[in-house]
C-alpha cells in the first residue's frame, strides 16, 4: 500500500489535472519511506520530506498546550496535524498519519491546482493507508 | 485640541544595549508566571515598581528614567500642551490622590487614545530601565484594591512589542496596521522580524487580544521563522502556511518582505476567514499571490 501511495495520483477521476504526488516519510529522519519511487517523484518530494524533523517536535508541546488553553481548546493534543505551505509555484502538504506515529504523508502539486481537491485527495489516501 | 502621534517618537532615554530585549523578556516572563488574577505591586526596592491589575501592567516607574508622563503627554500633541495647564491638573491630582491621566482626559486636554499612547510609552520605558538595570523583583505585594481602567493597562506581550518596535517605528506601525486589517474574530496575532540582538524573533507588533505569555509568543514566532527557513530549501517563494492542531485550532502565518506574521485561530472557520482576507490583500498588493488561490475546505 505504501508503494501505491508513492505514485502520482493519476488513477482517480480528475486527479490527473492535479499533478499531485505524495509519499510517506519519516518524521524523525525526514527520509522518504517508499524505495520504489520514481526519480521524478522523489525529486519533487525529497526536499519537503527532509524538513520534517525540523518542523515536528521542535516546538515545546507545553507551549502549544498553553496556547490551546488561551484559545479555548482542550490541552493534550499538542502536536501539529496538517501543515500546508503555499507559494506562487507550488502547494506542499504534510499530513501525519494518526495510525502510524512517526510517519507523515508528504505531497506536492503545482500552485494552479485546486487546494480543496488536493486536500480531499490527500485525505482519501490517508484513509486508504490507515485502513490497511 | 491634541493630536496624538502614535509610535512616531522614540523613547530617548531607554538604555540601548544588545541584551535589553533578553532582559525585558525575563522580567515580563516573571509577570506572566504570576497567577492570572494577580493584582498588586511588583517591587524593585528603591529602583522602581510595577503596578498590576489582573496581571496587566497599569503603571510602572523606574528611578533612572528621565521622562515623566506629563512630559510625554505634553510633547505628543501639536502644539505641545501648555505646561501651566498640565501642572495645575497635576497639583490638584496630587492633593486629591487621583490619577493624573484620567484627570487630563476629563479636562479635555488629552484624548483617551492619547493617554493610552503616553502611558504605553511611559510604562515601556520604565520596564526597559528596570530590566536593563539587571534588578530582579524583590517581592510581589498583592492587594485587592482595583480601579485602573482596563483601557489603560497593557499585557506583557504589548510591552514586549512596543520595545521591539523602537528599532524601526515605521515598520512596526505598518505591521500593526496589517494585523488590524487582517485578523478576524476568534484569532489573535503578532508580527516579528529576525534580530541578532534578540537571538531570534523580535516581536514588533501584537493586536490587543494577544495575551500569550511572552515566552510562548517568542517560541511560536521562532518556530514560524524556522518553518519559512526550511521551506526556503525546497520552495523559496513559500509565503503562506497553515498548521492545525488540537482538533480545531490553527496557526496561520504569512510574510511580507522582512516582516512575518503569525495568527492563532480558535477554529478552522476563523483560519479560513483569515486566509480569505489574505486573499483580498494579495489581490490588492500582490505580496502573497499564492493566497489568492487558498480557499479549500479546512
């Protein structure tokens, strides 16, 4: 299943227009976990995956807890979930897998893609992966 | 008729030292660590004091500071307020034991906004002097007497931002305006720049709803700065990001030139509204072109 996730999302209806690629990666090491990725897909995701150790676990969880309290939220879930990064060129998404601690799905597509469709596609892939 | 010039005049007697922001952070963190309802006096021996009401700063004074509140009030108006009129009110207040600021507002010589600006500067300067002296608070004497108008009290975050703004007041004012125009209900935020002297993020503006402990605010700003740093390695143009946590909370961050903004949203809906507003800004300024496309479901 992880191998399947490493492929461009070209199978689903309309996904071709997204030109979306995604693959699982380690939050701890930043390594892509799908060794069968094509060079093209790897090149698009490697940089994003490599940043994971710097993005996750570097913010004091008690700090997020205190902020959650100020915002009226419940303390306890003090790690970031979905992270989106936008530029003129690309949309990058990091989606930690709730059922696989330490693993996140990293995804990239051109900035011209519909973000709503991209998020839907990524979440569908996460559900598929978690179901296995 | 008084004309206030917010943030347009620096405080001339704030001690200039590279470690000032770090010292101020330590002092403000001490206030943050007090219980949320803390009301009373933070004593620094003979050097000065800070009066708090519900952990907000109402009044601060340091023996080493040169400016008095009345000087600030007089000089922030154009033309300056007549000295005689101000001193007459000062004398009366001293006899009656009433706060001079409110009396000046009552007299019509100063507007509420003008008084707030003057108090902000006065208290900020006092805290800078107390922090710069290296003194630690000797004691906190709590009392139950309240009565300071909340309009004229300041969170530690606000004081931190005010001192951070001194390096470039025009930039800080622009950032304050950006926050005011962009933030939505159920969100609060701050603007910051990188600063070697502060060894990380230097907060230069906050909106009034921002009452985070200063340590947490700086930590979030530093994380946001590193987010853009690492994003630069694979997409140098990344200018907008959103991170979710705790089910429905979200952090939205964007940058414009050398200023970065961070907003903390109490709901996904607030985050969506904020990004939508950024979209409007992007259309008019072109700064965050990527934001114009952002509108997908949270």
